[in-house]
């Protein structure tokens, strides 16, 4: 299983809209608005690395008003 946290920057005032959209994706376990360098953090769990990559590149990054993302993959075995 692939697991990661995606840190998201979005256009000012679009946080609630993007959080609502992210919550509709099956691979996204949790979504939270944040204060600081990033606006939103999303936790992704996918059965395969390929499914994970599709979620990030074809779903999260394609949302309108998403400006940038940073993906932090979880290290297995801890």
C-alpha cells in the first residue's frame, strides 16, 4: 500500500472549496486546512503506487485553484 501526505497551496479564499472536492476522492483518507507555508494537508492511501500517482497527478493537481503541491511519501517499516 502506498501512503503519503500532500501539502497543497491554493488561491486565496478557495480553501473550503478545495477541501470539499478532496473529500470526494476515494484514496484520500483525511483533509485538513492549515496555517503556515501550506493551506491544506491531505492524507492519501492507495493500493498501488500507480493508483497513488494517478490520485496526485490526475486528481489533486488538476483541481482548479490549486497552485502547487508537495508530496511526502511515508516510509514503510516504522
